[in-house]
């Protein structure tokens, strides 16, 4: 019979606010899933483009660049409050977390509003051609991610306005910021695919 | 050895063992490849089970030197497997090349269009009255390369005539083709091999390989307009056809019937089957088909036709006169 | 019966009354909600795992009835038992049920039940999300069978090729429902995948470094990673079909730039990994059973793990072998032949390592071991017919014939269902505390083995004889009569075998021999706690120092200092499992059920009116808020 080893873990922290956390890993996996959905959609895009003799179809013409580029700008700028939110969470600064959650919500909403003109910039409705269908799908998928992120930001913000903030809420705020990075980072290649490839590709 | 095996199975089943009963060099190449892979696989299966059986009954130890020996055996087995797979891969690629050689300029081109649930066959020609349109029966001359140009406008079908080559899908919006060179005279069965709806099971066709002279004679006959009715009964039968719903779907060249949704019936009596090769072309079967096709092939596109007995008899007689 | 379980002396705590206090406090902290309504609140991974397993087996039985109906119809030529409309619904339901509602969920359920136990933790990291996964799965099944019993079921095959599955040729709600159930089942699988991946990486018992994880856990981990990468493809495919059908998009419409083959590529990019998602956990079960039966660790641990990884990786590169008849360029076809043949190598490595483990071991011939032997016999046949089909020219003759039906049933039943039955016999004592009957088990195995081979072996020949798939009948002069009749008789035998299994299960639940902690004297941690385990899994989180912690206790031990008044998980570092921190997880709640309802009903409603999906999403927001609000409640 062996002597059993007793491993004392009573000194371990009860909450962490970084990549050691289980929730952090869960969020990361979710971004991988969403990223894979985008990747497959882009694969479908190039598949259809490969089959087409003209991309976009001649009657449609390439998408406008004004609204999309403005919105890309808004999105890139919005990474700043997301970063500040991330840092405020790490520092456990409740006041700053509330402020930057609100800023995140403001930028996200602005982005959402301009997205309406991004759809219009395509010059086609989803049911007019395969080109239109895949463009709307890619834009729509990204928009759904955006809406989920806004809902999440809203829920966390309302909660911490109404109740005392605890450690794991700081983690949630950080993860909100991290998910926003995902929204920003995935949009850059998608912007190229949706708006630049039909024009220059 | 292979022949004995095949013959034994033939005898055991007593009928055409289709994919292995080759009638073209393409089918032959595929069959040879198949036997190579088959016997390698049988050998592997027997060996794996033999090792398993021996291992189960032996008494052994778990000493370290046994571990080294085990590692070598596992590594060796893996190496042998990889080698066998490489052999099969190479054979497969070589056969694939051989089977897919392009048709070349002297090939006979035939257009096959898949419909739910029949095959439209068209022999194109630059001269419009030399075009031949028929259904569910492919005639080709022996020893000449044939290239089937496949198309469809509804759902995905797949043309498969096992005796002469593998199958090829018919896909809406895409053009595919199937090439073969029949070496043997005879009649071979084909069928649809991609689920296409209710009557996928009964979407068959016949391939008839003929001596070149017979083939030309057949083509000439098919080019003629339909046979004129020689008696009043047959005339009455034609009237029944033209005044009923038949003409909305079927064509009989030389009459006013010009429907394109169903098989061309101009030379119906020259075909040995009806209903996409699912029934013999006899008076009884034809009458039954006309009256209630839904009972024979539920879900297919032909509606029932309740005709009086004289109408039915005359109609069938007329159709049977369309050689 | 198994040899008497050797119980190694238990670690003695300083005073047993202290341990009793600990147990009582743990039991109170980790208790579930009582009563019938409490069933809606469950977040215990074992409860949810059992639900998945039982529900999946119910679907297995229903799918089996569908198969029986098909075999009845095909037993004789020109039979009028089922007309082509019903037959098309039946074979669509059989495939959809077996693939989406039985095979994947049962593996998810077994993984959910066993993995936290095997790695030495108390629950999965997101218990409430885990509950959502199950409710979604159940709702999907209800939706599918709802349409079927109204004779409006999907009828374009489980693979739903366009254009047949599009609006023009499949009007009506059957295919709309089919598309929606994809959403339900794939969300459910993704949730379990996320849960188990994080469990395996972050919650292993201290000392359980990556090279000490049980092979079953490796199999599940790799499978779950495959789920993450494969499901998005079916999301895209089903979503595109859905929008083509209900929104007028043109993904698959060649007249407007779409392509029918896009569906096949997207579907099979998911579809091929899907069968490995079903198959890999079964390989893990085979490892567990062989090591318990031979009392040896599996030979070649590293090779086994690498083989699993290679299989998963290669599995993503094979999908075009389902499309060899569509006229793709030859160079591409050659690549996919090579990949489809190459995947036999890692599978071969596993088989060779198992045989090396068995060699000279004089194993214990228990019922789980019999099923493993059945696996060897049948799966190797299936794998080899797969190699035959990998060759393009041969495939062009055998594709879409009964040869393929034989092949995939040999690999799915031989390669996954036989190990699954073995796994059930192996782990039933742990889950229920009772042993399954041995005599009945032997009959169960023997009849299933004979019945299975009698059913499916003749189908190889039917394929050579030219019998295509998905046909509701055949003509009597083709020479297919005898083989079809034999197959149908075999199916009847399989039905008897399954009936015996059910009898065994129900009898043993009541009167089976009671099982101790470790009736098989196996090596992994799930056998280190009572049968069935308490809600909190282990009184003390174990510390391990070997791959076979129950055989090799040197250096092992247990964790102290974990508070027992909150639902705390011990989180360890991903590679070496050194303790990192403690993280609290939520307890029972009805919010997962509620949000499954709001989102699920929204999706179901969208079949009839698109805006229901949006309404469902909006209504889910307050529920999500409520969920967040009550996260701390124990």
C-alpha cells in the first residue's frame, strides 16, 4: 500500500481574470466556431466566383466603397474603447468598466446603423443572384455576431448598473472586449472579400 | 482463378453478373482493377483476424524485450499496409487514366437528357430532319467509341449501364459526359443511380449494341415521321390520342401531337419496353399503362386515363402500329 | 462473472467522521432540485449525459423500426407494403434519425458522462449551457417526428441533394423541418464540444499531464475538436438551403449563378468528418474495454494518440470521394483517392496496437470483450470495402448501389455500434450500480453478430449485381430476390438481438447483481468512486502520477483545501495539470430550459412564418438577462 499524497490547494485564488479562466476558454472556442463559419462562407464565395463568368453580374456593378470604408473606420476606432474596457476589467476598476461598456455600446450601435448603408452599397437584393445571396450572407453573418455582442454588452452593462460588481463581472467585461476584438479582426478580411474583390479581384 | 470464381458465382446466381460481365474495354479495366483490390483486401482481412486469433489464445509475457519485438511488428505491419495502399492507389490512378481517355473526333455523339423519371435520347445532326429523338433506348454500333453528352433540367440523375462503364451524374446547370466503346453485340440494362424522386427505382433504359449496318438501318427508320394509320380502327386510335390529354405531353412526329414533357412516341412500337424499361412493350402492359399508370408507377407524371373499351383497344392498336 | 474487484486500500483520512462531514457538505452543495419540476433544472453532467444516452437509444429503436419497414418492403420484389412516397420518407427518416439523432448524440452523452469522471473533476465548466444543448436536441427530435407522423416528413434523403430538396421539387414543410433540425442538433453538438474541450484541457486532476490522459478521453477530445470544425460547414449548407427555400436566394440555382454541387461540397465537407465524429469515440471505448479485459495498458500509447489525431485530420480531406460520379477533374479525384486510402494507415496502426496489447494476455472473455471481437471482425471488412470505394474507377461502378449501403453499415455498426454496446455493458455498472446479465448479454451479442452479417453481407453482392440504392422496389427478374430476402431475415434477427438487449437492461435495473466501485478492475478514474457516483463525483479530487491511476497508485493521492460550501472546480494548467485556481460554476436553473424554448420555438415557427425566428430571438433576450441575473444562485 502506498502512502497517499495530500495536495493542499487552499491558497489558490478563487477567481482569475485572464486566459486561465474556464469562461475565457469557452469564449475562445466560440470565436473559433464563428471564425470557421466565416471561413466556410468565404470558401463558398470564391467557389461561386470561380464558376461565374463575371463577378459581380454585369447588371449589378461593383459595390460602393463610401459607406463600407467609413464603417471600417468606425470599427477600427471602436477597438480603442474595447481595449480600454479590457484594461479596466483587468485592473478591476468598476467605474471605468461602466464607462467603457457604455462607449462600446455607443460605437457598436453607430457601426450597426451605418451597416444599413453597407447593405445598400451592394446594389442588389439577396434574391436576385447567387452573387447577391453570398454577399448578403457574409454581411448578415457578421451583423448577427455584432447584434449578439451588443446584446451581451447591454446585458452586462444593465446588470452592473443595478447590482454590486464582483470579480467575475470584471472577467465578463474583459471577455466583452475580447469578443469585440473578434468582431473587428474578422471584419477586415471580410471587408476585402465583400467590397474589394468584386471591384479589383 | 478469377474466371473460375466468376463462373461459379454466375452459376450460383444464374443470371448476368452485370458489372463484372464486361462488354467494353472500360468495364474490363475497371473489373481487373476491382479484382486486384479485392484480393489484396481479402488477404489483409484474413491476416488481421489470424493474428488476432493467435494472440488471443497464446500465453505471453509483458517483458521489455517483448515490447521491442511488438514495436517492430506493429511498425512492420504499418509499413506493409502503406505499401499495399500505394500499390492500390497506383493501379487505381492508372486505370482511371485508361478509362477516361477523351473520345476523339470519330466518336458517335448522343445527347441524353434525364427527366423525372425517363431518359430522353437524341441523336443530333446538322440537318434538322435527320435528328432522331427517342426515349429510354440507346442504340449504338459495335466497336465504335460513343460519347454520351449528359444534361438535365430538373434534378440530379445518374446514368449507369454496368456492363459498359461506371456511372456519371446528370446535374442541372452542368454538362457531363460518359464515353465508352462497346465490344459485344447485345442488349444491356441501365438505370438511374441517383435518388431523383418517387420513381427513381423504375427509371431504367436499354442499351442495344448492334452491327453497324443494323444501326444505320435503325437510325434511318427512326428519322421517318410516324406511320400513317392503315385502317379505320387505327385512325380512330389516333383520334383518341390527339383529342385526349396525350398530346399535351407526348410527341408523335407527323401528327399534331407536339408535347415535350413526356417520351417521344413516334416509333414506340420499335422499342422493346415501355415506362422507362420497367415493362415489356406488349398490348396488355401498354393498355394497363395508359389506363392507370399511377398503379404501376405511383407518383409518376402520367395521369390515369379512363377510356371506354373500344377507345382503349383502338388507341393501343394505333400505338402498336408506330414502328 | 468478472473476477472479484480488487480494491486497493482506500486512503485513510484523519478521522472518518471528518470525511463524513465532507461528504454531507458536498452532497448539500451539489444537490439537485427535487421533484418532477426539478428535472427541468438539472445541470449535472451525469444527468444530462444519461438523458442524451437514453434519448439517443429511443431514436435508435425508432430508426430501427424504420429500417425494419424498409427491409419488409424490400424482402420481396414489387411489394406493395410501402408506396414510393412513404418509402422515401422512411429512408430519409432512417438516415436522419440514425446519423443526427442517435449516433452523434449517444457518443456526446457517453463522453459527457464519463470524461469529467475520467479526468477527476466534478462537473463540466458551463453546466447551464450544457443543459441547453440537451433541450435543443430534444426539440429537434420532436420537430422531425412531428412532421413525419403527419405524413409530411422530409423525403429527399438524409443528404438532401439539391435541386430535389429545393422548393421546386420538395414543396411543403417536410424539407423546411429537416433544415431546422440541423440547427438544433448542430448547436447541441457544439455546446457539448465546447464543454468537453475545456474540461479536458483545464480541469484534469493534478498530475494528469497530457501524456497521462486515458485514450478514451483523447478520443473524445479529438472528436470534439472535429465537431468545432465540421459543424460550421453544415450550418452554412443548411442555412443556404433554408434561405434558398424561404428567402429566394440562389446558392443552388444554376440559372442565377448558383450550383447544385455547392450543396454537395458543403454537405460532405461536414458529412465525412461526421462519420469520424461517430467513429472515434467508439475507438476510445475499444481501448478502455481491451485494457480492462487484458489487465494491460494499451500498447503504443503515443502511436495510438497520434493515430487518432491523424485520422481526425485526414478525415477533413476526404469529402470529394462522395462525389466521384459528378464529373470533377481527374487530378482532384486522384488526390481524394490517395487521402481516402491513406486514412486506413492510422486506423491500421490502432488495430495493430490493440492486437499487440491482446497478444498473450489471456483476456477475460466478458460481454464487453465479445463486442470488441465483433468490432474487429466487422469493422475491418467495412474499412477494406472503403479502400475499394476509394478507387475512382471501382467507385464509379459501386457508387449509389447496395455495396455502399453494406460498406457504411459495416463501418458504422461494426465500427461504432458494436463498441457502443460493449461500452454499455462495460459502463452500465458504473452508471446504475448494477451489472447487466451475462447470459443474456452473450445471446444479445451472438444474435446481433449473426443478424448483422446476414443482413449486410449480401448487400455487397447486390451492389455487384447492379441494385441501386434508395429504391422502393425492384423487378423480380433481376436476380436480386434471394439476397434481399436473406437481408430482411437478418434484419429480423437483429431486431430480436436488440429486444434481448432491452430486456437485459430492464431486468438488470431491477435485479442485476450489485456492482462495487470497480467490478472490472479497470485502470481509469471513473472506477475510483461509487457506482453510481455521487452528484459531486469524488469526495476528494484525486492526484495522479501515472496513466493507470487505479493500477499504479505510487505517487498518487488526493487534493485537500478545496472549500465544500460552494460549487467549486479545481482548474489546472493545460499541459501539465499543475493546480492553477478554483472557479465557481452555477447550479441548477430553469433558464436553460426557458431559453431553449424561446429560441427553439422561434426556429420551429420560422418554418411557417419567417418572422417567428426574429421574435424568438427578441424574446430570448430577457431570458438571457434573467439567466445572467441568477448566475450566482446555488
